[in-house]
């Protein structure tokens, strides 16, 4: 697991974790999946929330961890 995925795992405890395709952590009202691209030097990130406000807030939190600013 990459250092970024390890940081995400530590930063978001209490969710249901899957490592099937990168790292997916699911909570009652939101989830995210982060995985390194196989073809580009990128981290692919998908986030869904129960509503737009939740998705926006959680996106900001996840990106802060990815960027190392959280």
C-alpha cells in the first residue's frame, strides 16, 4: 500500500475498509475509493455522499490528507 493510502486509512477510522481495488472506506452517509493509476502517475479518487454538501465537505477532507495538509 502506498504512503498516501496508508495516511487515508489512518485519517478515516471507523469505516468499512476494502482493499479490493486500491482503498475504499465506507461510512453510513459517504464513501471514497482511492487507487493509484496503472497507466499514469496519478491517484484516482472517487467520493460519494448522501447529498452535495456532504460530498463537498468530505472531498475537501480527503484531499487535505492526500496533499499532506491535514
